[in-house]
């Protein structure tokens, strides 16, 4: 396969990243960096790393080549350190201490490249009583105060799959940390470790809620606050066809528009009357049940009522606004989110799709200047698919 460095078009063009393949937030972070133009090389073990379904549709591996190395083989470890010597960033998501035992921990890498930014993605972080414990998204947001308030069911919390922990407080914060450290390294000439922990990042996401609690403006009870379904005009309502509309009419003029288009402006009780909120919610519930989602969507089109349809991804791609902006694209028959955010001069890159594990081993190692590639392949330290 033909491979050349610096093919990206985004603002990170020229930044080189070595990704030690893992699952979840680590690959997502690498995808973001690749989308933004970085040269990312994904290092996988023989047999392939865990993948989200068939490889051709595993979008967490898009935009970068795959190199298969047996990291337990001394020659493969030497190859990784050669890649590190040419890289700006390394990303790994192993439990604390594993990379050190394999021979490519921070000190091993800094000895080869003092400017390297070493990004570590974990759930619990590199230290603390739970650092070596197993866990998943659900566990991290459970103990740091985030999960407790999620959902509109007073009797139990509800979790948004693994979007909040793995990707909201995980990969996103790893990318923020890595980019900040790369900028600093260009000034100081010295790299550093970025300890990105999901338990930390999701806590930081919760800044506004912490502010509300500190100011006495929030209650630690689900469905009791402004943005958790505690008020009728910020909630979801079922339509006549069993679909839903999302209502977020907080500001007075937006709320007035909502009532007018619902046809209840003259009969709706005062939303500031706490004793009548149940009555208002019932009126909204009954009104939305009189029409289908498509009918309500047409009624609220072009309005400032903050009332929108709740769409599954397969329909969201056809929404006029998302379609106009190209939020979702079809690449190779796979519908997927386009890179984000957008740049006026150095547009982000949607380049290659997911690579077959090991498809690019020879091409990448040669392009990055790794010595004796044939020896690596013949010894089994590296595998070319």
C-alpha cells in the first residue's frame, strides 16, 4: 500500500502520533487527532486489538494506517522506540505500569525523544487506591458524583451509554491535554506525561452543576432542577405516532412562541407557579399527543420555540440542517460523522477508512525510517497482512 507522511489537511498536519491500540477512548482520541490532520500510526498486536464490530465499519480506527508488532518481541519493542524517536506524541491506554513492564514506559521513551508528549488514557488515573482496579464508563461516573443526577426517573439514575465517560470526559480530555503539552514542548523543548483519567475529566465536565450546588440553586434529586426534567418546558414529550419532541423553551420569548404554536397560549397555567407545574406538564403532554412528530416538526419549523424532533442516527443524517452542513457523510458505503470542529483555512481530514490490521506494516515502518524492516517481518516481530 502506498503511504506517505504529512498527507493530512487539518491544522495538525506534520504532527506525528504513535497509538498503542486499545479500546474505547484511546482509539477515539487517535481518530480525533487523525481527523485534524496528524500522522497517526496505530500499533496493534498480532491477531488485532479489540474492535467495535467488523473492521471495515469500526470508525474508531479510521484515518490512519495499521502496523502489527508483537510487543513481547525485543525487535518489535526496538521498532516502537524507533517510531517514538520520530514522534511528537504517544498514546496508550493500558493499566498503570503495563507499558513500563513492556519496555516503552515514559522514561524509556523520553530517553529516545525528550520532546515526546506521552498521553495515558485510563479510567481511574495513574495513581490512587483504584488505579489498578478494573472499571468501565459506568463505574467512573458513578463514584465521582456525575451518574447520581442523570435521568428523569426519581427512583433511579440512567446512563447515556458510554458517551459521557469514555468520550466526553475521556478521549476529549486526552486530546486537550496532548495538544496543550505539544504546544508547551515547542516552547520548553521538553515533553511530559499527560495523565488523562475518565474520573477526572467527567468531574471537570460537571463544573456548572458544582456551581449551582455551591450557589444553592440546585437539588441533588433527579427531575427536580431546571435541566433535568424538573420543569415542564425543558423535557421530552411523546407524539401521536409514539415518537418524541424535545422542548427546551427556557427564555420568555421562546416559551411564548412554544405556547402559541401549540395553540395553548390562552389556557396554559403560569410556569412560575410551582403549585401548577403538574397541570402545565399534563397540558403539554396531552397537546403533543394530538399530532405526529412530523406534523409538530412542520409546525415548529423556522421558529424560536426550541422544539425539535428526537431522531435516531439513521434519520438524523437526513435532517435538512445536518444535511446542509454535512454533519454525516457516506464514505465507502459507511455513514459516519464528519470531522469536527471546522477550520476556515486548514480544513480537517476525512481520509482513509479503517485499515485491516497489519495492512500497512511495511509501508509505515519504511516511511518512518525504521531500520531492517525485512528482518522484523522475517522474525515475526512485525506482521504484514
